[in-house]
């Protein structure tokens, strides 16, 4: 057997570089689009040397914060529809633990991410090393064990030969549509540097394809029978529709059978806003009409969704006691939720097979008519909420202004806080897969980092259009350094900072549960006095062009200026902290059942009433 004398780090990088993915049109690309790295003593000498040697084939981007660069890697994979993967590498200790949150985002959203972290020495001779957390009764435990809870695949490479079996398994996990998620490899410093005779086969090119699992025929038949018995069917489109590249198939299916479509947050932009069967987004941050359709549905075809609480209204949006929930999903765990008739298979393939099984059945004509009415109501509501007019702009008006100026080639990115609800309810998608609202893990700080990762992914693909990042002042203060990353790397974003002087959406929830405003709005925080932040000046200090505007008209003019420049542009605008798009469904939070405050007790009674409609698992 032919071998090459390499370090573990060199063999690892050369294996990654050798991986390719073939798309269904026959085009081939590198499976790994690049590495995001912050080097420290745990990864610079060996892994850094190996990445340097591969820099022309595996670009390395320097992050400013380990969490944000790993979030950028997550957004990269999401933008590439899980067909390409990015790497994030850190040193030991705090560099590693900073990436745990990003791993949680990837895990919650079923997105591939390869995490490579330095680790302590297997020999233990230098122990305790710099940044080592010692566990007295478990000396092999390091902070990297924290990744076990947020990884689909976890391993520590304690000997060179372990890499030969572990790394391919990690890659296969990330490419498996059902098990997709983050893979973590801990790399002890002495093992990274250790030389071994690496088999040449480990370094040879390998071509990957995304497998399309076919559903069991009996499950297809059962799903078809459930639909044929229904008179009020409904389709819920989740993020899995995008990853299966099944949006066109779903649209054709809905049109053929006359079934309205509503979308989850991850499934937004499955249908464009002008499609008459698009009845808008479901759930507490969605549209009341979409929830009405869910409430009276007697059969729901849920495609590619994990049915989290911001889709189901904490399982209160479905009101028909005889509802038949049919769930199409590549993952058994997701397909089986709430006693669903589970159809385990790829969305695109399963839609085609279900189509064949339905024969000449069609939904009653009035069901499609109901969907078209809700579609018009949704658009009319958006028009009303986003129309300029307030003395101080609302979130919805900011979203509407940007949406009116956006092109089909643009992509909007946001996460956490109040913006997911406002974008989810009010953004009219102009093209498929053009909306990224990170609400699986609801990670503050994803916005700007995600915009940077999206910009790199689209730059690699040669895609045109702007990356429009919507971020609140709270998230901006939490994580903003990738404005500089985008300037340093030459990836453009248009970042719009909506300044409502604090964590205003949580303040709203605080007050809605009978509490007083406390520690959320800046004016209510300990320390006294509101101190305004000049976000435009801060962004300018990071190398971006920037300005502050006061009105929707000014915002629209600034956005046009931002389009005209080559680099990242930040626009700050103060928004009304009291005007919100109304929640369209109940959502469960823990309201105290015992309190000295009558307002809290009243809120608890209201939440108890909401629980009356919750659907049990069986």
C-alpha cells in the first residue's frame, strides 16, 4: 500500500481538499468552500501550517470572533442549500467554547458545519496547559466535551490512524439529509503535529452526491388516502423543501390539486408573494389568515418541517379534533411528531410519488378559493402595516421600504429579537429561497455574521444581488465585528440597524406577562440615564460606509446610495419601540402562577386559557 509521510493536520486538510460534490445537473464543486479561522497556540503551528499549504484550493477567512465566524460558516451552508460546507477552527479553551453557540444554531437548523478545535496534549506531560480546564475525577475531559450536546458527530483524534475512519464518517454525517448537522473533531496539539504514514487512498479525490431517500410505498398510499378523504386540506412548506430543491415540485403539486400553501419561518420564500395559493406564514409571528386555514384544516401535509412552537403556536393552531397530520420528512424523528402519519423520504421524490398515487383526486374548489382570499388579505395587511406615515418609523415600515426597493436577486438576513416576526409577517418574497430568518436557535448575533457568510457563499457561486441584513441595536451591540470581516475580505453587505434603545421585543413580552419594564430597555437599566449609541460612527470606524437616517423617505434614499457603492454600507434608523405587527397565534411561555402582582396573576389566567387549545401528541 502506497503511503505519504504527513502530519495528522496535513492529512486532514488534504482529505478535505480532495472532496467534491456533484450536483444533479452534473456540475462539480469542491465540497468544502473554505475555512473560517482564528489561530491560537492550539491550532496555529500544525493546522495553520496545513491550511497555508492549501490556501489556493481551500480559502481561509480570518474571523474576528470565534462564535461569529462559525455562524458565518453556518450561513454559508444554508445559502448553498447544504450542497457545500464551510469549516470553522479555533484554538483550545475560550476559542473553542465560543463556537458552541454556533454549533447549536447548526444543530437546531439541521445545517452542516465542520468544527475543528485544538485540544490538550494526549501525553498529558505538559498539563495543565494554558487555557486547560482540569476535571479532577476525569482527566480526559476538556472543554471540547461541551460540543457533545450540540453536535451530530463528535470525536477526539487521540492517534493518527483514528483520523482515517473518523473524518469520512463526519463528512457523511454532514451530507446525510436525515442526520445533517454539525460535526466536531477535537485535535490534541501533539497529535496534530504527529507524523504518520498516511495511505494514499485517504488523499485521493472522492465525489459525493446528496442521496434522495424514497418513501415506503405503503406510507405513500396511506398519505394519499388521508388526502382523498379530506375536504379542507392544507400544505405547510418547511425549510426541507429548500434543501431538497423541491419548491417547483411543491408549487406544481399545490396548483394541480388546488391546495393552499402556508410557510414556516425556515420555509419562507418557497412560493413568491404573488402566487395566489401562497396564504402567508403560519404561527405566532405569521399571518392570522394562514392560522385560520390551519385551524379548520382536516388534513395537513407538512413537508420538510420540524414543527417547532413558532410554527404550531405551541401546538394550538390546529383545532380540528379529527385532523390527520401527514408529515413528509427525511428524518424519522421529525416525521413522527404528534402522532403524524409519517412519510420518511426526500421532499422532491415523495411529492412526485404522492402525485402519482392521488390519481384524479382534487381538493374541493372552494378550498383553493379560500386560499386565494387569504392570500389577498395577507398582501393587503402588509400594504397597510408597511405604508409610511408614522412620525417615528415602525419595524414593519422599515421592512416594507426595503422590500419595495429589493430585487429578486437580493437576499434578506435577520435573526432573533423583534425582526424575525416583522420580516416573517411583512416581507413579500420576490424569488425562491431569498429569505434567511434564523429562528431555529433564535441566535442574537447571527445577523451580521450570517450576512458575511452569505456574501462569501454568493460570491463563490457568482450570484448577483445585495445581501440585506436587518439587525436590532441589541444584536448589533452583542456581535458586530464581521462588518470589519466583510470589509477586510471584500464581501459587500447592506446592514440596516433598527435602533429602539434596547431589547424592546422582550420588554413587550415582559409587559404582556404582567411585569414592569425592567433591564430590557436602556432607560430601565441599572446605571441611570439613556446613553445613545452612534451606530453609524461605529460602523465607519470598522471601515464601512455609513449614515444615520430619520424617516422612511431618508431610508429609501440611503438604500439607493448603498446599492451604488462597492463595499459594506451601514444605515442606522431609530424605530418605534411600541408599534408591532400583532401576533397571529398563541405562544406558550412560563408565566408565574403565584405573584404579588395582580397583573401577573391576570396574565397567568390568560395563558391558562390559551393552553386549553393545545393539541396533545396523541
